[in-house]
C-alpha cells in the first residue's frame, strides 16, 4: 500500500478546516497512519520548502507557514500520492476545480489550505522533516 504526506497549513488551521480536510481524506477511504500538530520555526520552514528558495514568493510562503500551527499527516492507500493530489486540487486556488479542497476553500496564493507530497521521494523527505522520523 502506498503512503503520502499531507498537511493542513496555518491558513487552513486558522479557518477551522482541519476536520473538513481530514473528512475528505477519510471519506475517500485513505487511512491515517500518523497525525500531529506542529508550529514551524523559520528554519524548519526553509528546510521544508528548500526547493522554492530564491523564488519571488519564498518570503511570503515562509511567513504563511510560520504564522500558526499546521497539522501534518501520513496517509495510506492505493496510489495515495496521486489520489491526495487530486483531492486537494491545483496549487493556485483560483485554478483549482470546484470539488477539490483548494477549489472549494482557497482564494489567493500563497494561502491554499493544504500541502501534499508530489512523489514518493518528497513523501519520504517531508514526513521525515515534519515528524522527525522515517515512514
Ligand atoms: P504547496 O503545495 O505547499 O507548495 C509550495 C507552496 O508555495 C504552495 O503550496 C503555495 O502556498 C506557495 N506558492 C506556490 N506558487 C506560488 C506563487 N506563484 N505565489 C505565491 N505563493 C506560491
């Protein structure tokens, strides 16, 4: 069975969308393997989003992700990476389809409610950074 990492970001947390996001993942049939609430330090945020360093939106992204708690989770199910990416929708909430989490609840980048790993490599890396252990 495949695993992936997903995270309700501080904008989603502050709007009270943790339960809604988890309901959609569980409703689809995915199993929660790990779940934790965590506040990102600027250092941890820079490590987590290292691939975006140097981009114009990087400082606003770090500001967003350090603004309050995030809720990270490891999810398990067949083809979990692809299924979760479909459930959350396109990165830009203005382009995300209605019916997806970002399409239903997001309005403007960088605030797009959730993050999810885009590959098995990023799942390994991101879950290690968030939980401080291997999955
Ligand atoms: P996420 O899936 O967590 O991965 C990187 C994040 O950077 C993304 O969601 C957005 O929050 C943010 N982001 C990506 N592209 C842009 C952009 N063009 N402008 C502002 N923020 C962005």
